[in-house]
C-alpha cells in the first residue's frame, strides 16, 4: 500500500477479504477512536500501512471472534505499548471473560425492530418462530438483549435474500445442536459446584464455542464455493 492512501483506497484493498467493509464503517471506527489516520493539507484522510494493519485486525476480530469494539480497542492499546497481539500462527480464541462479555441492553420489541432495521411485524414473526426470545420483562413488557439484536441484524440479511422466519429458525436449531453437545461436555464440571470447576467449564465453553463457529464457517464457505464452481 502507498503511504497516504485515501479512505476509498483502503476500502478497495480490504474489500476482497472483508466484502462488507465500507467507507462508513471506516469512518465509524475513527469516531470510536480505534484508528487515527492523518490528514492531508486539504483535509482528506491519509492512511498508512500501520492504519491498514489496525483496520484489518479490527475486522478480523469482529468477524472471526465476535469481539466487542471496547475489547478490540484495549488490544490495540496493548499493541501501541509494544505488546504482541495474537498472530495467525497462534491460538486466536478470545479469553472466556472477553467471549462472554456483554453490553447491558434491555430493549422493547419496538426498540429492537428499530435497532435491527426490521419492521415490528418482522420482529414479531421472528419471536413467533422462536428465532429470538425475551431475556427479561419490565412492567410485563418483554425486553431483549444484545444477543437478540445481533441475531436479528444477521436475520435481516437473510430476509433480504428471500429466506423467511421458518428458514432462519432452522439455522438457529443448528446452533442449538452445538449447545447440546457442549452442555453434555461440561455438565460434570458445572454440577461439581466448586469455583475452580466452573471456571474451567467457562474456559472450555468459550474455546469450543469459538472453534465450532470457525469450523462451521470454514465448512460452509467450502461447500458454497463448490456450488459456485460446479458449472464452471
């Protein structure tokens, strides 16, 4: 990359590896303080190779490990202090505390619809088909958490391609089958009762959850590639 690349040039360089990256996404990362590109005399952003490396790291951690931006920002601060970040040749799984970290969201169905970019009727259909469910109630009104929002944002993309809530429910059931597998794996530790055994179970669940996600993604990507290449 040429030093001082424009924001459009950065997007072009990353587009093949991260198809969903946009100019707006890069600007958002800047507003959150994760990147700090320089400026030209005329005021345009000028990105260096280090900026590109930071952006690639952020996008990888979001895509592959579902890390929240506040954790990624902490990792980048460590990078700036000269501490080594996890590389491609080592374990990439986030620590259990990071993997299970959550933001204390409590949204009504209407707020959930607005945040996910869906209509209230679409959200109702997702609830009726058990794609998402309330995590709490307030004055008798169901409230939804961060996971529900993430599920519906992904579901919106599937709806946009012609799938309906029944199909998306099948995707959820696939994830729940993995849950059953890991539940059986760690049940002896979780029922033991000691703090040490619970900590160990938490670490196993975080590691396995991330590994299963990566495995499924790799398998699906490979099988989809076969579909694309079948008639070529």
